[in-house]
C-alpha cells in the first residue's frame, strides 16, 4: 500500500526532526561534488556504462542534489528501467513508508518501473551485506564442515572460534595471536560470566543481540547486573567499547537497525583490511612444477588453513613464445622456455564455504577435508586474476570486475555455485559492455554517419558472440537480453557477418523438434530492440503512416539499401529521399528488417 500524498509530508517532517536531533542518520545526504553531479547526468541519460564506472569508483549512490533528487528517483523519472535495476542491485535505498521511497514510486515514468519498485526486496538495498553477515553469524554455531581453529574457554562453557576473525575484529586477540600464532586454546578470566562472553561473541559475529541479558527460561545464579558488569569489562578487554552502546540501544527499530548496519560496515572494512594484508599480501608465486614442494604450517601469519592455487595462462602460440626472450645461464647459454607460474593464496575455509562447491568439498570424505600437518593445496580452474576477484567477493561481498575478466569470472562463479557473484559478473558485462548510450539504446542513424565512423573505429569492448554463448550455456537471461539489444543497436555492422548467420542457426537449433514456422528467440529479441532503437513502438507519434509510405516507395527488397557508415554523403538534409528524421529512421528500419528476412532465406529458415 503506497502512502497517500498528505501522509508523505508528515513522514518528511518526522524524519527531519529525528535527523536534526541526531537520533537518525540522514541516509540521503546532500552531495554537491563533481563526481556526484556527473553521476546524476549519467542517470538522466541512462548511460549504464558511465554509471557502473562511477559506482565502482565509490560515488555516493544514495546522495541527493539541491533539489532533493536522488539517482534512483532521476532514473525512475526518466524511464531507464535497466538503470533502475542496476541502482537497486548496487544498494540504492528506496524503503517503503519513507519519504524518498514513496516519492520514487510516485515519480516512476511507467508501470514497468513502478512494479519493479513495488516488488523489489528493499531489505537487500537497506542492508547490502545481509547474506555476508548472515554467513558470519552461522559460523558461531556451525559444526559441519569444521572450520574453527581456536577453542575459547569461559568458565563451564567453551566456544569454537576462528582466529582470523578475532584478529581482524579485536585489538586484544590481534596482539595475542600475532605473538603466539600456534595458539589453539584460550582461557578467559572466570570472573566474567559466560553469558556476557557469549553476547560479546555474538556481537563480533554480527548476530542480533538479545533483548534480555539473561534468558528468562534459564535457571542460574547469574543476574542481569552481573552480566552487565561482565559486558562492560570484556568490551574494554577486547577493545570494542561500542559493544555496550549496542546493548543499551533504544527500542526504536530504525535506530537499532542503523547501529547494526554501522557495525556491519565496520566488520566489512576490518575483514577487508585483513584480507588485503594477509591473503592478497601473502600470496606466493612459484613455478608450477614446484607447487608440490610448498609446505606451509598451520601457525602461519595469515592464520590460513588451506591454499588455493591458480595457474598463469601458458604461452601457447609460437609467435608469443618467439617474442619472449629466452632464459640464459651465467655463460649465456639458453635454458629453454620460461617455466609456467602458479599463484598460491592463503585462505580460510570459514569464508570459502560461502561457496557450495567448497562447503561440499570440506564436508565429505574428500582428501581436502582430512587433517594435515601442512596446508593442503586446492587447484581452482581459473586465472590468478579471476581467483583474486572470487576471493575478494567471498571475504568482502563486493567486487569491481574489469570487463576483460568478466566472462571468465562468470564461468568461474557458475562452477563454484556463487549465484550472487555470477549476477555481478553479468551486470558488469551488460553495463560496461554498453559503450555509450546504455539502457536506452545506441541509435546509429544515417544522418549521424560521422559519429558512427568514430564509434566503429573504436575496438569493441567485448566479443558479443562469446557473451551470447555464455548466456545460453549458463542460462543468464540478463545477458541474452543485453546481447540482443547490443546487436540491434549495431545491426548494420553484423548483419552480413558469417558468424552472425551461424549464431542465428544456433538459436534456431536450440528449439527441440523445431517446426518451420517456429520463431527464433534471438531474432525476436533483436526485432523488439530494433523497434525500440528507432522509436517505432509509439503509435501516437504517427510513425506507422511514415512506415507505410516508406515501404510503398521501396517495394522491392533488392532495392532497399542499408545506410552504411562508409557511404560518402555530406548533405545536411540526409538526401533527397529523406524529408525528415522520422522518415530516415523508417527507411533504415525497414531496410534492416528486409536484411533479416534475406538472412533467413539464405539459411533456409522461416521465422
């Protein structure tokens, strides 16, 4: 149920009073930086690629301009559906029953965007690390697979913990365990009640703190005052004084959630710093044939319990091998080709089991699940750069994927059953691969042929054929739609390509027991985005009449010529046969449709 407009004003006044009093943090602060202004302009244009680049650079996605417009409101108001999807997936806030959230729904340009906002799970936007923090919480009680490496004893109770997490989150354990990395058991002061220790551990593992310090159903001699004093003492000992503030937080649900998100972001930063320093900083580059000689003890500086291996791509072609200078010994005698290299990353099973692939590996009877005096080496079938991206996601739940690694990351994420990372890779391809216009389409008109020539000279950022095959193989609907839109926006340059013809044949063969009149999914999508490209779907613009007259002027398919960026035509009016922009679009649109029909005839297909 959307709030009535008169209630929105009251909601806005209530929020401003709480922000002014300091009780509530402004989730949409005023941002007048150049980067944010550039971001807003990209949102107005629907430039997916530029928006993704600025998001990767850390622009405030929830900021607002001097007119109280947020990027999500602007994208919704301008009708850029794909950009609204990107912003929501990237953490844009539009919570229901808040002024900005309801305003975003009211401003939606069409029902498609409005329905997306209404059905979207805003808990993911309000808490983008919800799955990451939930995983940390389950580590405190999860016993299979066994990932703990420290036994913490507090009075009659003991807790199975993870050294790397305690080192990352508490100054106390950081100093103690760095001095004694071989420690596997630790005894706390028995004067601190175990109930207080348990609450402190739940806080470190990002669990929700209990409303009652002492559970009412437990009969013991410990009082709430004893637990409270113990919490104050252990919070000072561990160096996390903010623990007590979280315990005594007020009962307002939004304030409690705000404190939790602050702690969650702090945990992401702390574990991210540990990951960059100990995991990425501790990686080892060795010759591939010497990997079996690596022996890393359990008391290592990264507190790792497993090594992940990725091999550098080998030099296959003779040309590449010839370009690399040979290795010489001290006498100048060639030693043969350069040895291949492998990269080893010290990792932690507790974070790797976010992947179902590793969770099953460490839970079963596989050799990787057996105890060993040295860290076992597990080979992952990907390049070191891609494995580094995977590990960054597992440890920090965020990753900036360069376009050159996006396809490899997509296949690796599918292999490791990381659906969220797979989606991030697909988003990277569909946004960074949309050079220029982004979600609203790249319009190449005949009278803009100079601009076309400049765009044609640029090297394509991706191989669109590889993207389509990946989308089909991995069943990624988002990439199928992107590929069809990409081809429709550049159809002049692909329509005569033999690879494009083969792609159409493959799309037709994907239908089992295909009849002659069955449609071809890829062609249907290309036709749809082609009509969007030339804006011929708006019947009230009177373009259908132009289409009919244009078709009458060109009754023969053979006489229809697709405008090419290579044609030498410098007339400002677009030629004698083109009276205005709509007519130019209609002629080019009909020419491309006729070209598609010619391709189908040449392939002996009917669709």
